[in-house]
C-alpha cells in the first residue's frame, strides 16, 4: 500500500491540532492512560500508523510491553486498574458508533464518572475524538506506519 498524500499539512490545521492536544494534556489525566486510550481506538479502527505511534510513545514514557500487547484484550487480563478499565470501556463505546451500536450508555458513562472528574472526562473524550479523527484521515490517505511526526 502506498500513501496517497505527500505534501505537508496546512500550518493552520497543525496549530489548531496543537491547541486541542494542549487542552487534552491540561485535563489532569495520566499520560499512560491517554496512550492506552489512543492505542485502543487505533486498534479498533485498524490505523497502523497510530498503533505504531502509540506504542512507540508509550514505551518511551515507560509503559510495559506486557500492558501494550494486551490492550486489545483488556477485559480478559488483570493488567489494568479499575480506572483504566472504565476509560477503555468508554473508549470502545465512543469509537464503535456504527450500525446501531449502543454507543456510550449511562452505565458506561457512570462507571467512568466514578473514576474521573468532569475535566478529566472531557480530556479523555477529546483524546478519543482526536484519535478517531486521525485514524480516519490516515486510513483515507493510506498513511504508513513507522513515520515520526
């Protein structure tokens, strides 16, 4: 597969994205949890460049291979905290909105709200949305894994 777009992104778009990421990281959510969220969204959407980038950045931040390799099966492992499980459930529900999927139910939202403040929930929700945004762009333009952004 070959990438469809070769030119760099519009600088105004890059600036807007940087502001959104600044807001995410100001939301008080642990960066390890945000990287797990990013990885899970990207796995669901089959976005190889984002899966690659999430694993690389998470490892640089000290995340373990054991946890990174098992995000895809987080429900079946004991590697994640209750807080992480609530965030991953929210991540999956917010990402899988197709074909009549129920989306984020009150039960899923309430479980996440038991662990996170409104500001943190806003940051997690924005991380989910931004990752879905990039996954869709990358899949559309056939961006390749392994690139450093």
